[in-house]
């Protein structure tokens, strides 16, 4: 079985917390290179201060995982594809749907693998919920996704800028679960984008999805005292499914049906290796499309300036 030489571009929190440890324990991948504008390094890997330098200095690489802020992702991913590298895109995969479509075309033209990573989908509880909801009608959907931005995104100024997604950065994880488990397509009907007066991106969002049924989502970055990552679905027959812990636990009518520790990124890298062996791409734009629709249809609601 092949071992793929991979480079990680962007050594922020998600790369350090998830990508590097998972690659280190993987039998499918070897970390060959990293790039960091801050000059961060990783044991045993060549280190560069830009994506351009990494691509130029490592012609032996098979693939790259791009973990930069979304605003920069398109240009880097396109350069990697032009250099003949397979590409894994951290979520959200691009700043716009047009960029993602262009990358998909560029990869297909070159016969390269492009993979979008929606890590919350890689939980057994999410798969079980999808299977239980298949063929059902949905009477209620309530997404409750709350966390403290100061804990999870400290000092990340880019996230408040245009294209930085704001609270949709975690909220898109919930939407990735929704698009996977719902037995019918989900459409944004209206949205309130609560935006600090000193930011371009929202700190809280309320979404109403098109019915039938009562279908809503609430995202909020102002929570304190712990996180709430929960999705509740009530079927037309009254069955109540609750996915909690970011998709790691499923309860049906109050009875726990599945619960496991998070190993989402292990699942991502296993899937990436399978795609590389099969020469097959995996591009899922559905969660990003819902975010784009919320911005398109949303009403901006001003709130107090955000300071860390």
C-alpha cells in the first residue's frame, strides 16, 4: 500500500491540533513539508514561509492539505493543482462558490484529486441519523450551535473580515451535518446576521429554512460557560432525534443510540487516502451554498463592537 508524501500549508490552530497529529499516526501519509508565514515548523518536515516556496522546493510531494484562512485558499489551491499536487481543502473550502467550482474544474482537467473536508460529517452518529431519517418527513429542525469565540478563535482577526465567515466558521459544521442527514434539500428562507459595528462578518446568525415544518438554526459566538453543538430533528411521526457533541452522540426519543470520541480527522485522512488510491475527487459544496444563501438573503443587524 502506498504512503503518500503530504505537505501542510498554513500552521494555524486547526493544523496544529488536528492535521499534524493525525498525519503523524497515519499509515497512509508521511508529513514531508509545511509552510507558515510565522515561521512555524514541524519535526521531520521541510519548512517554508510561503506556499509558493513549498511548492517550488518539494517537487516530490504527492499532495497538500491547505489550512489557510479561506480568503487565500483559491490561489494556493490552484497553484498546487498546477504543480501536479492532489489537494485537500480545510473547511470552508473556499471564500466563494465560484472559486470552489473553478478548483473542481482545474483538478478534473489535470486528473487530480480534490477533496473538501467537512469534519463533522465523519461521525458514526451522523451516519446513523441520516439512515434513520431516510424516507421520513421532517416536522421540526432546530440547530443550536453556540460557543465562545475568545476560546476557539483567539486573535484571529481575519475571521471578522469580509470573506472570513464570522460565526459561520463553526456554524458551517452544523450545516454540513444538516445537508448530510436531512431526507430532502434544505433552503434558506431568511436570515438575521448580527454583526459587530467594527466587523464585516457576523457574531451571531438566526436562520429560517423553507418549510413545510418548523426549520430553524441559531449560531452564536457570544456564549460563555461551555459549548452547545446540538441538532434536533422531529419527524412527522413524532420521533425525536438529537445529535449533540458536534455530531458525536445520537439520542432517539431520549435513548442513546450512538456515542464515540471525536476521531473526525482520522476519518478525513482515511477517506483522502481512499480517494487517492481510486483517483476520484470528492467535492461537496452544499454547506458552503447554504452559507452563501444566508449572506445573500440575510438582513444585517448591527450590534456592539467586538473586542477581545
